[in-house]
């Protein structure tokens, strides 16, 4: 009489077939490490420059590591950036180098990556220290001191202001650590010179939003002497609003990032200065540090990268 195999026998047989495949999926691929660079919006020239710098570095070090570049379309699309990190975890990359869209919301998924044995390095926008402590994770930050950079730009502006002059600040995304630090740097220098900050509003890093915000500021505060913008994209929006109001070149504008479009506005006398935080090198600094950690199993620590003041005179 023919007997059907028992349930337990079938289960054992299936496990014997499946376990090798499941184990293979959990292992990291042999050979060169794979580093995932996860950025914010590639529509922003700053991050496109960052990507180009990273790709050039990998090309020059093609025998050392492989590179995967990802970015989100909208700098506020936090959910999409979280999904990209999850994809990289599933793919078993060796390291993730991330410029988070949100300093708090990306911490939990990056902890999951770290728990999976992936080296995580934070660049550009620092993770929130309180959230890192709450999640009991240490993720090194490799990037500039944004407060110092903003203060450099604002101090250059301060030389053209007098006590009591009215100024306004156009902020980045409220939950972005770098945006908050830049606002604080602007405030430091303006308070030191005795300028009066009459308005400080977010434009979420976007030029079109900055144009609207600045247009409103000009109506509410017609005596504005300067506008300090937390990135160059928003400075471009501010210039557009000033042109529409017939005040281009009359109200001083400060930016941050040193993108090519802002350099042209500086040459035209429409923007006073910006800050170069070396977009082409920020990702490279993070990638090199991630590779060091993979090779040497070192204890991660923060590393500060340079910031430099860029003025129209320095472009000559």
C-alpha cells in the first residue's frame, strides 16, 4: 500500500531546500564592500554636486568599493527616504552614508540598519542627539559646523549694517538640524551687531516657497535691509521676490551652499555672499570614514569638515 509522506517529513524536506537560500539572503555579498549614499533632493544642485563628487571618488577607487547612489525628489518626502534605507537593508549593503531629510524621523530606520550589521555614517544634516540617545545608538556625524558657517556669512553682512537695521531670516525645514543651526548662526551675528530681526520664517529649502515668504516680508517690513537665507535655493527665491518688488540689489541677500546659480547672482550684485561647505567632498568624507570603520573596526566618532566664506571678490 502506498503511503503519503507525513507532515513533519514534508516540513523537514522543505527546510532542507529552503535554508541554504534563506541563509544566502542574509549574508552580505563577498568581495568589495557596497556603500549606499542616500541623499535629499537631487533637484537641488547641492546634492547633485555631492553625487558627482561621490561617483568620481568611486571611479578613482573602483577596486576598493562599489557605490549605490539614491536621492528623493522632494526634500520633505521623509517616508520615501525611509523606504530607500529599508531597501538598502534588504539588499545587505556594507555601509550607508546618509544626508537625512529629517534629523529625528530617520533615526529608527538607521538603527535597524546598524542592528543588521551595516555601518551607518551621517553626513550634511546631523541626527538629533536626544533621539539617538533614546534609541541607544551612536551614529557618527561627518560634516560641517552649520552654525559656524552661517555666522561667517552673517558677520560679513554685519559689516554693512548699523545698529537697529531690520533684517529677516528665511529658514529651512523646521526638523532639520542643519537648518536650525544656520538660523542660530545668523541670529548670533545679527544680535552682536545690534540688527533687529523682524521676521524669521521657514520656506522648507524651496525657492518657490522662499519667493512667497520674502514677498510677504517685504510688504510687512518695507524697511528691510537684508535677508539671510539658510540655503542658496531659497536665496534665489528671495532674489526673484526682490526683483518683482523693484528692490533687487537694494536689500542685501545672504545664502548658504555656494551653488553655481548663486555665484552668478553674486557677480550681478544681487547676492552678497554664501558659504561653501564643499558639496563635492561631504559625501566623500563620509564614504572614506565608512570604509575606515569597515576595515579597522574603529569606534565611530564625529568629524568636522570645513566651511568657507564666498564673496563676489573671491570669485574674481
